[in-house]
C-alpha cells in the first residue's frame, strides 16, 4: 500500500484544550472509486489567514469547527 504525507489538525471537542500546531502524518493514498475521479500530485502549496488561525488554535475558529453535522 502506497502512502502520502498529510497535514492534520486535531478535531476540537467541547471542554478539551485545542492544541496549537499541525501534525505531519503518513496516510494511505486514496484510490480511484469511479471513472470521474483523478489523483493529483501536489508539489507545493500555501496557507491563508484562516489556516494561521487554525494553527494557533484560535477560539472563534474552534467554536465553528465544533458544530455537529
């Protein structure tokens, strides 16, 4: 099974401290499920202001991420 690097952020939960930072983890490369799927190789990326808020565990972002779906 092939793997890829992924950046993840722990999901916030009520009453639990939301830690600052991201984690780099290895995940399975997703497979093609139907004829309309594609896989792309990302060579570079960037972050936006919201990403910085998520990295810093900003409370207003934490609250919006805890909405149950």
